[in-house]
C-alpha cells in the first residue's frame, strides 16, 4: 500500500483544520508502515489522540459557523472514533503486530470519504456562506 500524499487541493482554507489534516496524513502513513519499530498499538494510540483533538476542534468550528449538518458530522466523528478505539482494543487482545490489509484499506477509505469528501462540504459552506466566495472560484475555474 502506498502512502497517502497530501494534496493542496484538499485544503479547506481553514488553516488550523488544514494543518491538523496534514498531521493526520503523517500519522496514517506511520500507522501503515510495516517496518516501523514503534509498535502498531502505540502508532494507533497517537492517531486516536490526534483524532480526539481534531474532531473537537472541527466540531467547535462547525458550531461557530452554524453549519447545518454539524450534528450529523459530530455523529460521524463519534462513530469513527469508536471504531478506531475498538480496533485498538482488538490489537491489544490479539497481540497482532501489524494491521491487516483490510484494516488499512478501511482506514484509508475513511480518510478519503470523511476528511476529503465530508469535510470539503463544510469547507465549501464556509467559503460560500461566510467568505462570499462563489463556487466557481474554488477550483480555479
């Protein structure tokens, strides 16, 4: 599996959240490394800690802009965090030293579905509603 490479086109235009997303990519890539000397459980712990901070920051932001889908977005965060915690517990019980390919693919897919697609929706809402940027200006067209 190849690393996730951050693309500036994924940026929301919200500096703190964009920086947290970039850090998330770093942590995901570390999690996926098969030759990393840090145990996979510790790497997953680091990702979970980051996600807790990031989700909180993002939820505060969504409330501050009166994002209409903020509650649904918060629920998605809660579900995803619970899934990561469950994976961590499973790793601890089983003694597995690396993530299975299916887990890696699921995490990778979550990143693209949530961080790139779902977060892009509130980024668009923010830019159009509060910053006055027309939709066509977002992709340079």
